[in-house]
């Protein structure tokens, strides 16, 4: 039985059976589905878990409750990895009141068409609910990253139940760096909604927060400014680190050769480089690094009068998540009619505040002395003191 505080206990579960989170994100260390119980005169359960872990979660609740009956189930987010066990909870504890907002209950009816709630409480933004010594204050966070999302601040012990905010990939029984998997999680899942996250951060700034309890990942207790600062950087689309992310596709190895030459020259100049072969590596990792660093190089071949499919998919991932405020360099390869640079730049038109490098490179089939010199000139530009 894990304690957040003496009266707030962790009831969540680890999932090492999931291979792709949300059907697309590789999670080698699994996932945690977090749920919490606030013990007071009235007992509140904060969120449920994925339906595949319902039995384990209900057993956790039984142990924590020790024969008592919960008064409330607070539903902060209706995504199935958190709301999948609502029906099972209601069946086991029919006397408990389910707490949500109007949008929560609309979506709940879609996921559970056979669920008839005898007891429910629809709260409004800014309303509070007293449990006795503890008081829950509800703050709506629409589109972070679903429209019904709300956060809950418990004022007595200064605990913020943050829904999907401040979450990360990975189960809680695995030790790993927080920022790496939190960054990949945030950019992949929430990245499109930076403006909405900024609005929530402004609300959070007015709260005295001692503990953050997210729906994924560890409970955060120390150095909360570190996590809040990273969320501010990510949600405002500012580069987090200085460095060059190089993402490429190569059919017969010639474009790869140019990329290797570029990366070698950059590293010789002391520049941090993250290089990704988009056809072979996890796309989400490449997207993460494109948002992390202040410079991005895209290198690909002309393919069917366009660009290689993996590069097209990658740029779609970037623009879908509001990629902006970066320097971008382009390397294209084409044996008879190079088109890749033009197509990539057209695809990036919707990206804001993009500065293009002056020394973009065109390769015709294979590197020669002229194109090698252009690659080296690009390396010097990207390594210059202005960065």
C-alpha cells in the first residue's frame, strides 16, 4: 500500500502487457494507470484504470478501503486507459456518487451505453466539494487533451491531481529518467494543444502545490519547478536544448552518406547531434528530438515526384503538433529531377517562425566534390556562433 500522504493512497496498477500505447507509441517499460483514494469522512476515489486491469485495481481499492465504502468516484478524464473501469466500480459500489462535468457524462454515455447512473454530480469550473478535512477544487482543462478534462486541487494537503498532465510512459516498477519519456509522451499525445496547456499552467501558478499526482508516471514531490518549467517550454514550443536533430531517409545509401558527413562535421565542431533513420527507428523518438533541439535537418530523396513516404509521415507528425520556432535545413537527392526540398518546404508552410538555412544541399544521385563542399558549408552554418 503506497502512500502519497497519510490520508491519500495510491491505488493504481502497472501494465507490462501493453506493447503499443494508444495503438502507436512503443512502450518498452510498460505503462502505469494511476488512481488515488482520499480517506476522510467522505472517501473519494480519483479515476479508474484500463479495463484490462480492472480486477487488480478493485483489489487495490478493497485493501485501501478496509471495509469502508467510497462516497465519490471523481472522473477527471474519460479516455479508456483511465475510465475503462467505471462500470465495474459502479456495479461494486452502487451507493457512490460519480463526479464529473457535463462533457464527462456525455462521453461516459457513449462508452457505457448500458450504464445507468443512479447517483451522479455534475460540477462546474471552479466549484468545490468537501470530503471533511479535505476539499476538492475542480479546474476545467479542455483539450488537455480531451474536451472534458478537469484537474482537481486538494487544498488541505496542497495536492494537484493533474489528469494526463505531467504524465509519462513507463510502469512505476521500472527506474528510468523522467524527462525523456515524459517529453515523448507530452509531444506525441498533448503536443498539438500547447495554448490550452499554457492556460492550465497559468491557473496552476495561482495554487500552492506541494505534490502532483498524474494519471501516468510517478507522483512528483520535489523540485516541482523543474517539471513546471519543462511543461512551459514544451507547451510554448520553445527549443529545450541547443543542438541539431537530423532526420533522414535513404534508398541506396547515398543520402545516408551525406548525413553521416554532416553529422561528423557537426560533432567535430562540438555540436550536440541526434540522428534518426526514419525508416528504421521509432518515429516518436525522432519527433521528440525535433521538438527538443533548436535546429532540424531533413534529408530525403525525391520519390514519385514527391518525397520518400517515411519523410512525408514525419513532417505530417511535426505540423500536426504545431512545430515552430526552429531553424530548418534541407538536403535533397534526385537523379534527374530533384523535388524533395521544394516539397518539404511546401509541407512546412503551416509551421510558424521557421528560419531556413542558407546552405541547403542538392545531391544528384551520389555525393561528388561539389555536393560534399555544400554539406560542409551547411555544417559550418549550423555550427556557427549565432546558435
